């Protein structure tokens, strides 16, 4: 188990790329959208990264809590509550972004607004945590990558003909 904890960052990075590539490829093959492929990958990569990292965050905090529970040193306090709540909220927002990205890959341009709302909420919640820890800015950067993907997603009408 110590191998997993030592290499958790590399494992989550690899899992993120694998899941993003699988979703991207499946959506391209299934829907055959008239969109830019690299932009769709950026649109998928940002929320996938946040979802995988928040899943690892929740798992790590839960495992630490279980270890403390077994040694009778666990205390349910505001720090544990806030860390778990942050993980659940960030993961929920990133999964909402992935859901809207799938609709965008189907050519439903109305999904852009809910995608932007979820990304904006994620940025508003994660950016202020930068002052507590520098890694708090990473979900904001992931939303920036996804936003750039959304900006360049659709081909101009003259290129579709």
C-alpha cells in the first residue's frame, strides 16, 4: 500500500490521461461531431483531471480517517468535514462539466452555458484556496484548459461544407 501512496500523483496523472483518452475517443466514434478533435480533448481533460484528483483526495482522507479510527485517535472536526465536503463538491462540479461536455460533443451547443456555470463555480470555490495552499489553483487551471477547449470546439460554418 505504501507504493500507492508514494506514487499517487503519477497514478492519478496516468489514470486521468487514460480516462480522458477513452471518453474522447468514444465520443468521437459514437457521435461523429463536426468539431475540432484537440479542442474536445481539452474540454474532456480539464474536468477529468479534477474528478480523478478529487476522487484520490477523498480516498486518501478516508483512509487516514480509518487509520486514526483504528488507533482510537480519530476526531471528527471541522477540518475533516471541510476536506471531505470540498472533495465531494469539486467532484460533483467536475462530473457535471463532463456531462455537459458529452452533450457538447453530440453537437448540442446549449450545453455550453451549464458547462460554463459549473466551471465558473469551480473556479470561484477553488481559486481562494490558493492562499492556503498553492495546489488550490490547480482546479482553476484545469477549468481554464477546458474553457479554451470550449472556445475552439466548433468549426466555423464555412469549414463544415
